[in-house]
C-alpha cells in the first residue's frame, strides 16, 4: 500500500486523542490479526532528507488523524518491539480497548462485501437511506451491523434498494466488494457479537475506499436527478457583499438563477449560430467520442460534427486568439465580479500567473451530450462558477472527507475489472451514481446530486472533489471561470506567494486585502512570503526549494483551515 504525504496529512484540526501509553517490548497481541496492518513509526531524531514515501512511515499522531478520516479504520495501536523500534498497527475492528490503542470516534466502519452468516435482526424500511440505517443501528442495542447493495437497479439515487440488519455476524464475504457494502458497529459493547476471524483490513480501502470497476453504462434520467437535487437556489440579484459573506466565506455551494439574462450568448450560443461563427481553419481541442482529446481539430471538422450530429465535446480556454470574440458574449456574474484575487496577476506582462496551461482560467464548453469529466478538484486552490446557456448538467459533489479524486476513481486493475478503458459515462454510471449511498467518516457529511438547468449558474468553493456529466440528447453550451477567493484566503495566498514573482503577492497584500485579511495571511505558514518564492503548493503540502541540488525538497503540511474567520 502506498501512502502519500498528502494522505498522511489529511486533516489538521482534530480533537486531541486520549491514550499515549505504549507497550514496552515484545509483540502486540493483535499484530497477526487479519483486521490489522502494520506501519513503522519514523525515527523523530532522523536527519534523512530523502525519506521514501513508499516505506509507509508515519508518526503515531499522524496515524490517529488518518484513522479518524478513513471510513475503514476502527483504531490504531502503538508499541515497542524487542529491538526498541516503534510499530504502528491499523485496525478495521476492535474487540476491546487496551491502554495502548486509540479508538476512532466514528460509529461504524465500512467493510466492502456482504454478510454471509449471522443472526438476522430485520429488513430496513422502503427507501431507508444509509444515514437512517446508521442511526437505527446505533440506537438499537441488538444491532451490530447492516449491509446493502451499493448500486440501485431501481435508479434510486438517494437510498439503497434494500438494507438488512444483523444482531450477530459470523462471516463477511469480501469478494463482492464492488456490489455490497457492510457497515460494522464500532461500539465496543457490541464487538462480542462479531466473529473477528472473518474480518480483514483491506489495504486499498485507505487510499481508494470507493473505487470500483466501471463496467456499467446506464445513466439516470433528468427526473431521477431532479428528484434528489436539494442544492439551494438563489437569485443572481444577491449583492456581492452578501454573496461573499453567506457563500464564499462559509464555503457553501449554491445555484444562482438569472445571471445570464442580459448576455449576448442567449442568442449567439446556439448550434445554428456557432457553425459559421469561427474561421474554418482555426484549431480547437475536441473530443469526437473516442475518449481522446484531439488538440488540433479545425472548426470545419467541428461544424461538420455539429451538422451531422456526430459526437463532439469542446472544452477550451475562452481567451485564445481565435476565440476571444466569445468573451464579448458573457460577463462575470455580478455576485462574483471583483472577487478574484488572481485578477491582476492574470494580466501581468512580466510573469503571468497562472501559466499558459490555465490561461485566464475561463473556459468555454460545447457538447451534444454524453460527455463530462472524471472526478477532480479545481486547480490552483480556486473556487469556480459555471453558467449553462442550454442543455443539462448532472453534477456530483463529494463531502470534505473525500480529499483526493483517486478515492472515487475507476479501478482498472486487469485481474479484477473487465473494462480497462472506462469512459466518463462508465464512471458516472458505476461510481458517481452511488455517491449519496456512500458512507463517510464524518457521519454528518453527504454527497450531492445536482441537476443544472439552462439559465442557472453553479458556484462550487474549493475543497470539493466533484464531477459532471452533460446529459444525452441535449446540446450543452456553457462557460466556466475559476478564481481566487478571499473565502479561501490561506490557500490562495500560498498560491500567490509560490508563483515565482513577488509582484503577485505584493499587489494583493498592499492593494486588496483589508487589515483583518493581512493579519490572517501573516498567521499562515506562508509568512514571510520571501521565504517561499522558490517553493510550490501541492494539495495540502508546500515543497521546495525548487533550486535544491538533486531535487531534494523539504515537504511541509501547510494546514490551511477551511474557514478564514
């Protein structure tokens, strides 16, 4: 199992744990249990600058943090061997709680697979959700576990087709991990009713808890998605100040309605108008349906696909020379206008930030359906808005505990999956479709299914792994912008500081930030900024200096909080 530094430092602000007692010498009684895996604790006095990420080393404190954030982990233990080396054990089940073990506060652990033997307690009620099942089982003194099919053949995006509760568990079949989910109580009083010899610690569950084969093809209908869409809708007439206070600062996704009412795009962004809009020799990046982007497709090829209804999907920067006319057709929605901390840096002639790969961070999108993305986190710590002019988008937003897109990506291991080249349709039909039925380490967290309609603008704050799918039989046309938000100040400040040009952060600090915001950036790891000019931010890590000989970088977790105030 590979544990990256990003995975180790998943969470920075957690309640302190209770037990720090260690066994002094000898093996641990749970060392050989199938529900246990072993990791080594790094030497705190080591000066090695070349620590291998693959050696699975981490501190006991980091192990507790990681366990709390992983739905498969029930607790961790630490002990000293006869050679006075420290070992860390991860457990997917705890039969009791010795002084040397930390017990995770989660109520249930996820064991992907099905209960095959045990004492049946009862069948869940119709349309019972996973949240409701956890609450029922936690409150029922006889309930020790439940299991359910992760995929709904009834196309119910909200609840499993069935949930079965057990008062004892004798056997769990892990071979059915892509089909069934089993939730075991993490209540030590109930542990005696679970046969520990049938349980395992599945190592891939740490980094890939929800990954599965992507062999399915059935996409839900508009009505299926609409039925479970609970995202708040508000008028685009909300003031900029209220939007920042109520949504950017609280990191809350929302759908705005009516932002595009006065845009020229309402008339100009139709297939009929676009066919003749651009020079036939202009080059675009297009997917014509085989899953591979063609980076130098001509507009003539694209217009022919539009006319003949051949599949096509354009997702291009909106500021490329032959596309700049597009920018005349729309405007930044008024609640976000002026909110971009990167705005001036985007126009810098000395050293633009970001670089050419991301351009102005504005994107134009046209498709005749059946197109979309894999799960992703927005680039450069940015928030984003997307306006749909025509067509329908199905969005899936995962909660904060899903910190890496790999956790919800397709599994393409040849020995276990028949489809080694899954499309975005396969991903949404096989994994994204199950999002609301997935349990998460924070039991208050939920994934969201969202149906974006024409005339709506979705706002997604940084920190949510998400994906979208442009639904079939509709011409989807829209525009997206990523921007540096003051609501994500610590991270956006870190991006500016590590941009390689001090003019970027100096302008923001002295001309845009207020007194309180300057206090915030001075309290981050990125102060003084001069110390990080040759560093780079990568997820939850800042690493550098990039000029170090032999590319031996220091890697430090920056622990940016979710909220700035």
